[in-house]
C-alpha cells in the first residue's frame, strides 16, 4: 500500500498542457499530419491519443482496421513530417510556461525534491522546445525523458521508471506523477507511484480525469508545493 503522507523524492511531470501551454498545437498538428497521409480521424480518435508517444499515435491512426501496423520504414517519413509541422507551429506561436509553474518547480527543487519532465515528443522536438522556453540544461528540471527513450510509451510506466533511473530514485512509493490526460494518470497508476495527480490546465477536463484512478486533482502544477507542504520561497 502506497503512502501519500511522505513527501516524494521525485515529481515526474508531463510537458504540453501540464507544465507548458502550447495552445494544444500538438493535437492539431497530429490531425493535420494524419490527414496529409491519407487518414480521416475523428475528434474522438485524436482524443484517444492524448498523452501518447506521437510515433505510436501516428502508426495507429494511419493503420486501417484489420491491417498490419505500418512498418518503421514507412512510418519514419510520416514522423519527420509531423516534427516539421510541429516545429513550424511552435515558431508561429511559441509555447510558454503555464502560469506559476517555473516558480513551483523551483520551490520543489529548493526543498530537495527532484523534478523530471516526460513527454511523448521525440528528443529533437524536446530539445528545440526546451531551448525556446529557456529551459536548457538543468535550469528547471533534473531530467527530461522522451517517448523515444523507451520502447513503449504511456500508459506503460516506462518513462516514469526511466526518470527514476536518471535521478537515482529507487522507491516508486516516493514518486509523484502529474499530467493533464488519462494516459498520464494510467501511467502513474501502472508505475505504483504514491501520488498520481491530474491537472486541469490542458487537454482534459475534470469529468474526464475524474473517471480514471488518481490520488488528487489540481487546477495546475503550480499548486504542487502547497499540496506537498513546501514553503514558498521568500
């Protein structure tokens, strides 16, 4: 049984919709890319892949029912196209940190809690995104884990485990996971994390997140220091 009274050693946070505001560009671009390559996804079909590794989403959305999944060879140029479109969208409307989030992350780290970001983006997109935000190096987080770093993305817990490995935390009962989609919550529960926190700052509303197992729902990651009893930096 997990202990939600002990302060976590590590918080693992999703990026788009959880720590940064990208105007939901990633899901618009996902739909655009699928349509450009012959798919016709509904809004509900796109929503099913919120929080997923983007190469997994593209493979699934472009594989006709009853057919074998697209090969890596066929998928690679589609993923490249998605990356190009998303980069252009971010140039047109640069993502920004969600209000209060940088301050909250600084407070957590000042209290000795390590912070990891995790995302379904691949490393190239993440590096350019972090650079645009001014979040290079370890200025904001102790580790950044991408969907391309593991064989299977959310709802599998492997990105969370990889974040633990990166920062040297061994006990999953001392981990907090937070995100704005059901897949974030599912990955958190699958990992065994003591805290699995849904935030209402991104793709999913309270009704949708409430339907999935979790320990807490918050308006924003900015509320994590108060949840964990971390004093505001003076």
